[in-house]
């Protein structure tokens, strides 16, 4: 694996982690503190961030899994 590939994977996983944390905070605020339309918007945004985080993690991990198969 090249050094650039490892760095890119770490960057993606860091971004995914940050998105997940922000998404969880927004979800918590939307379900507990916010009222009305703002709460709905926060919950929808939080779910979108969590899905994006999952997708980024999946891409980063897929690179690891299929890396060995590309070498063959």
C-alpha cells in the first residue's frame, strides 16, 4: 500500500468520525431541546450526517478489503 493511500484512508475515517459525532449531537439536540420545525430539521440533518458517515467509512474499509485482490 502506498503512503498516499493510507493517508487518504485515515483522512476519510477521521471525516467519518467527525460527521458521526456532529450527527449524534444534532440528533440529541433535536430530540431533547429543540421544538417544532427546528427539531425536525435537526433530526433530518443528523440522520443525513450519520448516513454520510457510514458511507464514507464503508468506502474507506472497502479499499482495505479489496486492496489484496487488486495485487493478484
